[in-house]
C-alpha cells in the first residue's frame, strides 16, 4: 500500500477502538482493585477486633511474605519450576502439572503454620 493513499480515518478509527478497549479494561481493573481493598480492610478489622493483632504485626507479616522470593519488591512472586514428568514450566501454586497432570512436588504445605 502506498502511504499517500492510506486513509487516515481508518487509522483514527482503529486508535479510537483501541483506546475504548483499554479504558474498559482499566475500569475493570480499578473495580477489582477497589473490591480487593474493601475485602482486605474488612478482614483486617475483623482480625483486629477478634484477635487483637497490631498493625506492626501486620506490617511484619507483609514483609515476611514479600521476602519469600528473596526480593523486597512489594509483590508476591510465584516460583516457576519444571515438571519432573513432562519437563514443561509450571508453578508451585498448582498441585498438579497443567500439561500432563503429574503431581507437583512441594517443599512446603501452602497453608502450614511456621
């Protein structure tokens, strides 16, 4: 296609459509984030009221969880491992390989108390 004959309205329409899709996606993410924030606040208040847990304990536990992957970056990073049965990449979050169904060896129980 010759760039002289390219219809700028086509490009403008495509850009407008892409902007609209991104806007909807961002709105959904914001809604999810707000819902999660509300749930976290409710759970935190229940814990404070019923178990007398301090904000210092919460902050310490958040730091402990953040450092489980060896990096203090404010994120939970799931370790990628190789399935021993099929050799494909998977995560320890799963109890079995999503490709071959083989059980995933886990060094720790996901809900075990330390």
